[in-house]
C-alpha cells in the first residue's frame, strides 16, 4: 500500500486503496479466525478485534486529515463486513456487526483526536470494548433481568470467600484487553504488516475451500461455544438454587433454549442477510459499497 489517498485526487486511486485494504484485512481475518477455530481457542473475537485495530492503525499513514481517514475507516469496515455476507459460511450477521461497529468506534477516536498517535490509541481502546458489549447484549437477550439477579447472587457469594468482587475481576479483564489494544498503534508504527500478509497468503492457499455446515450443525456448534455453555451452566445453577419449584426451573430452561434457537437462526439466516443487502442497494452509496465489496471478494477468491 504505497499509494496514498492524500497524494492523489483520483477517485480510482482511492477506490483501489480501499479495495486492496479490504482484501488485506479480510485475508488475515480468515487465516487468524480459522486457526483459532481449529485450535478451539475460546473468546477468539478478542484476538480478531486486536488484529483489526492493528491494521486500522497501519492504514493511518495514508492520511493527513481526519475527515478522509474517518470516511475511509467507515467504508472499509462496512466493505469487509459485506464480504462476510458473500462467504459460503452460514454465520454472517454476528461478524458483520462486530466488524462494522469496531470500525465505527475506531473512527470515533480519529474524529475526536485526529490522525495521530493519540487518535489511534483512543480509537483502538474504543474498538476493543465492542468484543465485550456484543456478548453482553446476547446474554441479556437470552436471560433478561435474570442475568442481573444472577450477577448480584454470585457477587454476594464470592464476597463471603474472597476479598473483592466480580466487578474487580471483570474490569481487570477489560482493562487488560484495552491496554493491549492501546499498544496496537505502536506496533503498527514499528512493524510492517507485509510479513503477516505474506504468511496469511500462504496459509490461505492451503485452504482451497470452506467447509459449509448445515443449519442443524451450525446450531449445535453455536450452542457448544464457551459463551453459551458457561453462561448456561452458571445460570442453571442460579435458577436451581433460587427457583421455588421444578415448573419455574423448566420455564427458565425452555426460555433459554427457545431464545437461543431464535437468535442462532437470525444470525445465520440467509433470508435476513439478503433483505439487508437489498435494502442497502436502494441507495447510491450502498450500491457503491456493494460493488467494492464484490471486487474485494473476487480478489480473495483469486488468491485461493
């Protein structure tokens, strides 16, 4: 990426940089994501968000004004998320939402503090928080107000045996993630992404095709992920200890299963994804983003 948007007024050159950047980010996301998945690494979304922050920071050398940088970041995140919708993988809306929101949060740091190290650090810190927000939103949809009741119950239980509280553990974990994210702009300035891209290209050549799972297999895979399993075990214990009778316990379990199935269907639904794409195509800027996403996706396919 030697060309710079700031160095030329040509829309064609700007589009080229945007498409190439989308290819680079998607290429590394595919390799890192598949590697973490194959190794069964829990909470892999946090690693992917750090990678996204690193690449956003590395692209900032192409800009001198915050307006163009913010525009580039928002367009890039939307294009990469749209490329997810073009993949044969069934899971779509979750990663699409994560990439789009994280790009928006990073651009907020640039908008507030400018295209400099401080703006990049703030953007990286804001971006890193979304990997906590989205799972919490999912858990709240699954359990509703019972999630807060369970939190208070376990917090009181923990305070009987340990000094401190769940807030301390949670904020320690969040603080560590935010600190690591704040380092990514420094790493982007010190280390070039070319070696990582070269490795990702080589790894992608070995992945000639994506294994497409059936809807049933996809639901089972989602229900056996750490977020669902751990939350279910913790909440089931809470319901068992606090429920007055078996009927209440059965109702809570049935609610969890039914909402889980609905959420998994929504996040894996081709129909919903197609409706969102058609809605975006109604607008000229949406059609342009879809066109660029298609070009970038074709380049990814050509690499395989």
